[in-house]
C-alpha cells in the first residue's frame, strides 16, 4: 500500500458522498473506487470515528443501504 493511500481513499469517499445528495450504496461506492466493500466499510467506520456523521438509509423494496452525509452539513475549510 502506498503511503497516504488510505487517507486519499477516505478523502475520495467524502468527496463522492458530498456529491451524492441522496446517498450511495456501499457496493456502488466500492465499485467506483475499485476497492473491496469490506475496505470501504472499514473506511466509513474510521471516518465516523473521526467525527463525520454518516446517515444510513435502507430501501425497503431492495434492502439496499445507502450512505450519505447529512443535508445540513457545513464542512469547515481545511487549510493545508
């Protein structure tokens, strides 16, 4: 694993979640990023542990769980 790749993957996850207002299924997220769903699930746990609140919504018809950021979330600027 390249140095910093976990951080970059988690940053991409946050970017995708912020772009998908209605959420994204775990499998779709894993497919887009080309990682195993287990890896994405662990990254989501790390992000929640870091203080990012993630909402999960299950479609009753398909039973697919979508993950999304809250609609009212205002991310503070991150200085580099």
